């Protein structure tokens, strides 16, 4: 059975009618102990912001923009400090962060508001009594959805179509949705596979599903953030499927699949294909997806064949995320068309934004002749965006040395063959995580 959404002519987005606000009392932030800086906060075009600049004579003339991750569906907009705030300041960098003017997975707004803030730094300084020259260079980094914002901000399509245009000198997307809308196909596919592995559907699309009933079939002990789940035989088949869907066999995958983000994936993937109203039409499709039920990528058993033949198939609407006449697409594309140095970080066992994204980003960069501008680093950890400070600092410094001095840093291959190695990710992992096999002593 197949569901076809290609004739859906609806063009009204739920996101267009949602309202959001900033509680300005949440914007002020304290100085670092023993460090003098200029700190400014306020609201710009509906988005809250924080800016911090070293004092006169200590600023190196460069600015780092930090793009935050998904902030949920509430009306309240929030802004936090950049995770490497103290390091940036110690090295003479200014930094700034926006709340974005809308919540939900609104990457278009994330890019525009981050760019607008970057462009307004000298005006904000002047309003606060300090004269600043325009930054010599602007860099951008972000986590998760903020990694999508970061990657989108340097794309040629963004530079051509954004309402607020900013030229970034380099980028560090971390745990980023750098495969773009492939994230939502992945989430949908995992949910479809879980229902089908539990023999509970899917039978229609979109449809509500009963996760508790699914989990009763798939788990002897369900996963949580407090403890690893114990899958049943049916759950192991789902694990096989998700391993393939998420990028292939690799260290820490099992810990990721059996951890608490399983529940986040099930909750997020069990929706229609409009990305919760960011799009007007269904973007999810699985007509060509093969679900690796038995775990062997080189053979298809009778049971696996039957599983795939009986899977509900959905056709995405090809006009779900079209170019827009007033700026960027509703979900800006990641085409791999960039012209500045990019260093990425990704956890090998991330189940929420899987390692697949790094493979897609590499493929697209190669297709556009930009592979020499992309360095990718794997970190052996299973939670989403699980970093040690040294891993963040080293990635940032690697991008800076590359951009400023031409010293291209080392990275990891992200191919399925490369990641299928028990020592994969050891090169840049700076601390062993609990439950993850240790790297060999150097």
C-alpha cells in the first residue's frame, strides 16, 4: 500500500500564524570572574540577543556567532551564552548569540536573525557608548539545529537569497543537521520501522501511534536517559534497521540506540511530514528505502523481503520546500556549495542527528568540488551533542589555523567502510565516555 501526497495543493504554513515573545528580564548576563568585557543585550527584530566584546585594546577585531539548537514549541524565546564563551574572550574574540525570533525547527529564521545580529554589532556598540570598527572577520558555529543554521549560513544559495547577507570566514557545525531535510526522512523511517517491527503498523499516514504498545514488543526493559534498554528479538531487528539508516555500523551506535534518545526520536518522528508546520506540504517519502531487517547489508532474507514488501510507502510532495520569493527556503538547503574552511564534529553514537549527516555532507561537497574545504571529526560518544571542552576548543582552533594560516587540519574519513572499525573516532576523542569501549593506548 502507498500513500501519495503529491497532489496536495495546500500552501498555508502553521508557523506563519504562531506568535513568540522575549522576556527582556532574561537577557542580562553576568561578567566572567576577573574578566572585564563590554556586555550588551536587547531585542533585534523580535529576537533576543547577547553580545560580548573584549575591552579596548584586547579585542582582536574578530567575531564568533553562536547558533543555538532546537528550543521546542513554546512561545517564549530564550538566548544563552556561547559554550566556548570564556575561551573566545581569553583569545580576544567577541561573540554574539540570537534567540531567533521564532521557535520550532525554523532554520530560515535562525539564519536570518543570526546574520542580522552579526551585521548590527557596530550599531549595538554605538548605542551602548562604544565605537567599534566592523569586524575584520566573522566566524560561525552552532550545535544540532544550530549546526544546520551554521552550515546553511555559508551556502551559496543562502548568500544569494538571504535578506540579511553575511560573509563568514569559516564555520564549525557541531552535531549538526548538515544533511538538511534528510533528518526528517530518517526520523520518519525509524518510526515506521518501529511500528512495523512490532507488528503494529504503520497502516496510514499521518497517523497516531501507541509507543507504549510498540515498546512492549520491542523492549524487555525500555531505554531511558538513566539506563540502557534491553531489546527483545523484535527490538534487535529494529536495531539492525536503524544502524543502517543512521550511517552504518560504528563504535557507540549500540549505546545510542539503547539510550534515552530513542524516545526523543520516536516522539519526533511520529508526526506528519510538514516538520510540525514549518512546511505546508508533506516532505517525507520512503518509496526507495530498504529496511535492513536482518542486519546483513549484502543479503536479503525471505523475512526481510516480506518486511519491506509489506511496509507502508509514502510519496513526498516534491514542492514541499520550494524556493521562496521573499528570501530563503522555509528549510534552507545544505547543498555542499561553500567556499570557506569548515570543520565539523559529530558523535558516532548520536541517534537523534545520526552520523549519516556527515556522510551526506561529504558527498554533496564532493559533488560540488568543495571536498578540500571540509574536515570532519568523529567523537566516540552516544548522547546527542556530547562534548568535552578540549574537543570543542581543538575543533575551533583547527578551523582558525586553517583559515588564517593555511594549515589544513587532520580529520576522519566518514565513509561506511571507515567507520566500521573498533578504533574509529579515537583520533579526536579526548576523554573516554562511560559505557563506550576504550581506545587503545597511544
